[in-house]
């Protein structure tokens, strides 16, 4: 029995290592400074890089994060610290439903809200789609972290005559901060890899674009386009881009783990 | 002086405190004793409006501090709690703040900014709570590095720093060892010089040792109240006698 379970456990981690090995083997060849500093070249010409897609992803994910994080944390604080239990439970139910909605449907929503009225694809609509996807993730993780803060700390705050908003910000959120930051990093990792909603929002762009109203390239979408293209050199770039994406997400995950570990250590000290 | 009149407290329509009227003389220590579930903590928490935070709790009757109804329409519960402080059963310092920041939390988080004022308030509160000598060299440390008794005295200092008129204590020693308990009891005698203390305790010896007055609660009602000496040597009611001699509870 134990042997069978051990085998199952090994099989469960095989995909990770197989994937990492493959990714490094295929992507390392494209991993150079050109990947980050050069734009893609027309099909058939060797060389070029993915500067537009890497920066495009940073911009779109950044815009989604800048709006999504304050709204998500604010909503979670309202639900945990201020709302009546029934209101909080209802809002939480909506967030749970929202988090289960497929990302392509969220893309469709952004398409309907921004792309159709504007009559063209845009970085802004891509950011909106990613913001929609990120929001419930931030709300739910922030709420879970706030629930872990002992009620006795809030009581201590109330007993000192501290106003409720100040207890929420300086006691509850502060005590939950490491967990909340972890949740934020994980939600960023989650949206950084989204491809489907980018198809009809950000749309992609072979050039570097800084205009929020114009189409923009994103890394996962570019990987998709290049991987299905018939050109050998674009396949190479696709692998390079995949490596960059995975390293970024891995970095965020490790950073969140480190923050939690560091916080727990400082609490014991 | 703190007083309550015909105080009733119910949770989701289940009465827990049933019509209690009591006076808590100024600059005296009053102990509330009684068996588990008699409503003593519930009663105590009505005195700084903590039940406002509990959905389903309803408080009727009056609680007055120096003649003013703390449940009055014009009263803000947040301001009431600055005049009537509370110390809880388990020490609950803020783990994300230093020892120093804990003591002045009740000042800084309501907008006091002046460093000199904060520094002075912290020092005098820690002295009043008999903790200054033990922490003066480590004010920037994490409060979780203190012992349980030190943490509880830190919580007392934190409550004293906002300069309340009344200090409510909900079994403040039940999580502490006898030596830490003795330190807190000693401290109570000195606090009596400047404020009124209402202490809920499970421990009858403690009530007899520290309090000037005692109130005995049983099943949500006040059975007997009076000078502690008299209550413990010559109780008027049979139930009181049975409880303090350990026949039930």
C-alpha cells in the first residue's frame, strides 16, 4: 500500500520536473540579452527578441494590479471588519462565484465593456479583463488572512477607544499584512499567465506600444502565436518567452514563501 | 462613580443578565464573583459597551459614569471606552507592534503625534503597571518575547496610558502563575489611588485579598453585595455562603 502511494506521489511531481527540464533545455538557447532588448523581426529573419511582449505584460499586469489590489483589499476589509454577517456572507458568495468564472468569459466581458465601444482592441481592455480575474482572488485570500487575526486583538483595540476604521487598518490589516502580500503575489502570478482573455482584448502588437488605447503584446499570448507559427526561429523565441514567464512566476512564489517564513521567524523572536 | 440600574442583557433573546442594579464606588476595587456561566463577564462587558460589537446582543437598563448614561443617545461608544478601560482574561498585546508602541497604541491611533507626550505617557504607564524596570532597556522589542505575566502587565499599562476613570478586568490572572498573579494584585492596590477597578474573578481567595467590595452573581442575578470583609465572614444569603464555602461552583 505504502509503495503504491509512494509511486502515486512520484507520478504527481514528475510533470513538474519533466516540464522544467524541457523548458530549460528548449528555452535556454533563446535566453539572451536580445530577448529582453530587441523587438521581434519579420518572419524568416533570424534573431530578434520579445521586448514588446515582456514589457507589454508588465504594463498590462501592472495596470490590473494597481486597480485590483486596493479594490480587492478594501472589499475584503469591509466584509471582514465592518459588514453585518449576512451581508459579508452574501458578498463572499458572489466572490466565490466570480473566482470560478472561466477567464475567457472575463475577457468577453472586457471586450463588451471597452473594446466594442472603442471600436478597437486596447491595452486598457486587457488590463480590465485581468483586473476582473484578479479581484476575487485578492478578496478571498485577504479575507482568509484577516480571519486568522485573533478576535482578541480587535477587542483590545475597541477597549482602548480606537475608532473602528483605525482598528481595521492599523491592527487587523497590519497583523495580516504578510499573508495579504503573499496573496497579492499569487494573484499576480495567476493573471500574468492568462492567455485566453488576451486574444480579444490586448490583441497583440509586433511593435513596442506605450499607448493604453492601442493593442499591446503580452507574453503568454505571444508565446501562443509564435508556438503555432511555421517558423523555426519563432518557436525558439516562444520557448525563451515561456522560460521568462515561468521564472517570473517562480520568483513571485518564492518571494511570497520567503515573506511568510521571515514573518513567522520574526514573531517567534 | 460607575453604577448600573436594572441592567438586562440578552443574546438572541436569551437573557443572561436579569435586572442587576449595582454601584461601584470611586477609587475602590469591586470584585464580581460567581460560578461559571452566571453572567459576570457579560455584566462587565456591558460597562464599556463591548456588547455593541456582538450581533444579537441587547442591553437594556442604564449604566452611568458620574451620573451620565453611557448608553445615552449623545454618547459615542468609542469615547466611552476611553474613559472605561478593559483588561482581558488572556494577555493580548499587539504582536505587530513593539513594547513601546503597544503602550501608546491607544494614544497614537487616536491621533496623538507629539513624541515627547507619547514618550512620557509610555514611561508613566509602564511605571504604574510595575513593568518599567523590566522593559526599559528593550522598549523596541517584540511583546511576544515577554512572559505571560509581563504581557498582562503590558496590557494593563496600555489601558492606563489613555488615563481611564474605571478599569474593568475580566479574570486578568486566570492564565498566570501565582507569582505573576501576586504582582498584579500588588499593582491593583496602587491603582486604587487613582481609579476605580471592577474585577471579575473565579478565584475567591483573590476576591477576598484584593477587593473592597464584592458582588455575588448567580444565574444572571445579583444575590448579594457589600463590603468584602463582611461578605466573606458573615454572608447574609444562604446561596452566597454555599458558594464561598465551596459547596457548589
